[in-house]
């Protein structure tokens, strides 16, 4: 592991279920708001809205991407509404904050959510002030991970040199393109995802980072 990360100069972290444990189940709250938004916007019942929400996520990477492509929705109001959730399920993680703060080089957050929501989550986790930049789906032109163009847009904007960067992500499919772009990939979650595009796996991000050489 020390050899694999010795050349890393940019550390890219997903947000949901990566910088907080999946047991917090924040996405349960977001999905409820997504379904309600789809019901209202498309004039469908709850069952159909829930089906569309899941279908668009599976087909396009995010529910928003499907709504934009198939229904030409305005992403701004959608992002504001679905991410307006309480964060009382989260608590500060001093060990994770220490481990992230010790990483050499540039540290960024890149999420399929919106940047204001990411800032709120980081504050609730005691991770504010540790990152050089926070990028949401709005910074990728509303293109979602796992699309190659989304990564290219964000990394170009940030000036990320992918050959010396590592990506930490809970959704294994979102590591396919980073791997192809030459990044070191780390799947974060209870069980390791399948595929050669995953270099490392951990179910304890703080512990994993703490084991890296100073």
C-alpha cells in the first residue's frame, strides 16, 4: 500500500456513504424527497415516481440526469429541494479528520450531489476546512458520475493530474473511468466491488488513510 500511494498528489473523495458511514442512511431521506419531486413534476403517483427515480439512477447515473434528458427539467430547484434534509444522523469523526488532514498534496471532494449540500455534510462530520475544493454535479455541467465527460470536466477545472491522483468512492461503477484515466482507485464500503478497475478496498476509511506513510 505505501508504494501504491507514494506518488499521489491529489486525493479525490466522494461524499455520500464515503465521508460518512452508510449506516447513517442519509440517502433514504433524499430518496423520499426525490420521489415527492418526481410525483409533483411529472404528475404521477408515488409508485411510478419511485420506479422512475430508481430507473433513472440505474440508467443514467443519477435520477437528475434521467429527468434532464427525458423531461428537460431545471436542475437548480431540484437539487435545492432534494438535498434539504436534516443532518442530525451525522456526528463529527475526529479520527477521519486527522487522517485526511495528514494527507500530502491537494484534497478535494467530488459528489453527484450539489456543493452546498456537501459543505453542510462536511461541517456535520467535523471535516470543514480540510479540502482545497468541493465540486458538485453543477461543476460538471450537471453530467453525473460515472460518465467520462463528468470526470474530465471536474478534473480539468481543478487542474488534477490523474496519473498522480487517487479516487475514494462507495459506488464501484464510479471508479471505472478514474481507473481508465490512470488514477489509483479505492472502493469504500462493506463489501469489495468486482472488477480490475478497483485497486483497493476498505470498510474503514479513517483506518485506511491512517496506515498510509506520512
